[in-house]
C-alpha cells in the first residue's frame, strides 16, 4: 500500500461501499445486499433520499411511457410504492393505488412526503441488510493503479478508511470517480431554490375538499428545468466549487425571503428549507457508452428501459446501456444515478430523474455482485447474468 496510513482509523472491509444515500445509492446498496454481499452505505447527511427528500423534490416522475405502458419495474417500483405508502399522497388506481386524491390521474407518478419517505427509507434499507453510516463524508478513493481498495472518509471520529472490493459512486457529484481519475464532465444549471410551505389558502382548500394532497406546497425562486423564469443575463451555474455552491444557496435564500416579505403576514409559513443545493446536473462520468435518450435505440448491454417524463416525451422508449455506468480503464468503480455517462441535453435530462436513478442504482448493485462473485473487473462481467438479475427483480426491458 502506498498511501499514508498515519492518523487514519481502519474500520474494516466490505464487499461493496456505496458513497451517497440518495435514490441511486439506496437502490444500489439494496440490490447488492440482496445478492448476499456485505454493503456499507455512506451518507454525509443524516437523512436518506438525497435530492428527492432532503432536497425536497418530492415528485416521483413517471414509471410509464405516458401511453399506458409501464417502462420501469424493480426497485424503482418498490420505491414509488413506498414513497406514497404513508402520509397524504396516493398513487392513481390505474397503477395500483387507492385512487383517493391521486397526485396524477394519468401517469405512474406521484407526489410524496419528503420527510416521511426518508423515514421509511431507513427502514427499507436496514431491512434489506445494508449497514448505514450517516454524517460521514466519503473523501478519497484509495487507488492501487486502476484498482480501488477502499475509501477514506471523515466523520466525527476523524479520518477513517473503509476497505471494499467494489465502490459504487452515487454521490450525485461523481466525487469518488473523479478523484480516482475517471474523466468527468461538468453540468450547467439554472437557478433553483424550492422550499415547502403552508398557506392559509391551502388549509381552507383542504377543509373544503378534503384533498390533503394539495396541502403541502412548493414555494420557490429561480427557473424551471427549461430556464423559464430565469433572471435576465444570469450566467448558467455550476456546482463544483464551494464558493459557487454557497453563492447559489445564498442567492436562493435571499430570493425566497423577498417573496415571503411580499405575502401578507400571518398568511404563510415555510415548513422546510432544502437541505442540499438543488443543482440538477453537477458532474457526470465519461463512461464506455453514452446514454443519449434516442427513442428506440437498442443496447446489447441494456440494463433495462425507461420512458421520458417530459411533456413532449409521451410514447418514447429508451434503453439504458450498462456502459454508461463505468469507465473501462477502472477495474472496480461503478457509477449510479445522476452521474452516469449521459451528455447534457436529452440524455442527462432523462437519466437524472428519480425513477431512472433507481434503475441505474439497481443495476450498479447487481453488477457489483458479479464483480465480487466472479472476481472480474466491471468491464468483464457477463451481461446476460446482469440482465437476468435485473429481470428476476422485475426490471423491464
Ligand atoms: C430543482 C430540481 C427539480 C427536480 N425535479 C424532479 C422531479 O420533479 N421528479 C424527479 O423524479 N426528479 C426531479 N429532479 C431530479 C432528481 O431529484 C435527482 O436528480 C435525483 O433524486 C438524484 O438522485 P441521486 O441519488 O443520483 O443523487 P442525489 O439525490 O444527489 O444523492 C446523492 C447523495 O450523496 C450524498 N453525498 C454526496 N457527496 C457525498 C460524499 N462525499 N460522502 C457521502 N455522501 C455524499 C448526498 O448527501 C446525497 O444524499 C429534480 C432535481 C432538481 C435539482
């Protein structure tokens, strides 16, 4: 080992370490653990769910193609059901829900409570045999050439080393893979700062209609994903320096306070502020294959299919290539979630939403199990075996 072990506490070894407990990391960890691997899920926050919960996104984009066909199953479907299991929100009856005040009547999607879903995610992850480590920042992968032997982390205990046979980067920023030397690309973002609020008018509406689903409400500043509402002449923003992240957050908060000041006193309160910066695209890897979201494109190494959540995406069918999850020069690093190899534009737009993050997460966990069990590199796993594992858990192709 050529790394400096002074002042580093060795914390034991796992088959798989997953860095990041967002939707992708949760899916990856559960999928790996179901293959009887020892799995450690490292999360810098103290709540699971990442942008979906801590970041208050709270809308699960559709699992269907918008024309009645279900496109994604597996862990992604387990998670959408879990997201609406408790609290106010219901899936449409067409997609197996109670049908009572559904968030959407048409597509297989739902609002969910970010706080209650996060609590339920702890239970889900633990029941599946994953070990969780909160309040722990994955700092550096320790590399022997192109092979990672573990991750250095920082926690309240100090600097720690966790050994692993495979590392899954589900950080949303590709922090592990970038620091291992995997080529990456940085994304552009419009300003977004969205919180959750209560408004007297919503309470009145709830009393009148009984529709609890409409009670929780986003309040935000900035623009939507298309840049609508963006301030004039504002440059697109990136989330890869601490200064930029701080500026982005402060700008968002200032805008939100300005908006609150415009409301009549006693008519409004903020329930929760986002616990992480709402950058849509921070950094993604350059993988073996790019996912470009081309309708009908087929991949031999497909890990499953998805649709397109966007208003103009109805009826579109995509396959996700396993090649988007790794760079072939690195033996045992796998990407999951919004950092997979998908160029800015349609590819990244489609790959970064919650259902697709769950899909790539599940594939990353299954692929890790094949790396461990067959003692091969990520690039050498048997794709048919990976596809079988995916299908066995209900992933659709
Ligand atoms: C404004 C906005 C609106 C959106 N709207 C929707 C929507 O309506 N519906 C939808 O489906 N999707 C939406 N998305 C996209 C979606 O929410 C996210 O892309 C998706 O949830 C990302 O999941 P992930 O697991 O890949 O990453 P993340 O959610 O970013 O999770 C990464 C996790 O890793 C942790 N982490 C990061 N670095 C480290 C480290 N070094 N050590 C330990 N832990 C670390 C983070 O704390 C986080 O928990 C939206 C995104 C934004 C920004």
